[in-house]
């Protein structure tokens, strides 16, 4: 049985017949380096996939926070609107109190004028 060739060959054959065929043969140190680079590339792809999967979970948490933020913003808007309406009612009540005080002063002043005659 013949010894097995411990090399790795990459062939790139273009569809276009006018272009040149490319071939790389990796053996010895080049093969070890090629294997190390291949493993590193696979690990980088797996790492990037893990980051994307974890990031997708973060996007869903951000979406939930944004939904809560919108709900709180709407609630704040309603609260501010009620506060403005309460301030307007309070101003009207103060005007009514002021008018009532003026009327009472006129009534008591008129009663004193009639009593002195």
C-alpha cells in the first residue's frame, strides 16, 4: 500500500473559459498554517454568530423598554394635561372667591351705610 499524500489542494475553475484556472497546493508547514487559519476562521464565524444571537435578545429587550417608554410618555402627557386643566379650574375658583369677596364687601359696606342714615 502506497503512502498517503498529506497535502491539501484548492482548485478554482472559472465558468468563463477565457479566465485562468487557479490551483493552490498546501503541504508541510503551509498545510499546518492553512489548518490553523481555517480553525481560526471557523471560530471567528461561530463567535460572530454568538454575538448576533445574543444581540438579537438585546434588541427584543430594547423593544420592550421602548414600548414601556412610550406608555410612560403617554401617561405623562395625560397627567400634564390634567394638571393644566386643574390649574385652569383653580384660577377660575380664585376669580370666583375674589368676586365673592368683593360682593361681600359691597354688601357689608351697603348695610353699614343704610344703618348710619
